[in-house]
């Protein structure tokens, strides 16, 4: 379903499915993974996350198949971007935001000379309730808080060049899973 400059699917994943994904992250982390934060200008630092773990697509593709199909169909119906299939070696990021953690305004992108990120896909993988940590995008009307991304299993998809952020977590731990859909560079 479309809202502002993004698409969302409420409770796309059950709590059990989220627990399965989180378990995969613990069993199959990419060793020596170094996070490359998006670029933006922020006076207090771009982000303050407690942990980012990467897992190869090959380990989660079965769990994410239905969602990936939704992403491909949404692209076909709404954007018609040239997008690539995810490779088994592509990273899926598991993000942990504890009290005080945030991610300032930024865009997602790739430094690869041959492709761009077309879409960012986020999954709310928090198994327990938390306060704060709202997801915001910057649209033509200014900053907008996405209320559709506050519950376990919620999914949001947006063009990677849309400026977005995560507000500070006030209580508990906020978890999310992110992956990027790539395609030929825009010319």
C-alpha cells in the first residue's frame, strides 16, 4: 500500500518469522563485516547504532522470498526500474538501536561504478516493544513520521535516494533488517 513516498505492508511477518530471521543473523554473520554508513552532514555524527550485523542473502532468501516478490511486483507496477536479482553474496543488514541510538538524515547509495541502489527495504524485527526510534522520511511536505513501521513484522519500501532517518530510541531496543535492491546506474 502506498503512503507518501513509500510503500508499506503491516505485519507482513509474524513474530515467529521474525524470530527465525533474527536467529539466522546469529548463526550466519559475515565475518569481518565493516559497516559503511550512508553519507550526510550531521553535526553530532551521522549515526549512533549499537550493532550492525551482515548476513549473506543466501541464508535469508527463503525467508524473504515473498517480500522480495512484493518488491519486484511493486517496481513493475509503479516504477519500471531496471533492477537486478539479489545475489547470494549480497549483504542483508541486521541493525540494533538501544536507548539513545539514532541514525540522522541520509540517503542510501552505493559506491559501485556500475549500479545504484534503487530501493531500500526495511523490516521491523523488534521482538519486544520499545519507545522512540520512529522512522521518518523527508517528502515534499517536509519531515513525515511513518506510523506503519512501529510493530513487529512491519515492512516499508522506498526509493533509496529519499532522505530518511531514525529518531533516538527512548526505551528498550529497536531492531530492523534492511536490504537494498540494485540496478543499472541512472544515466
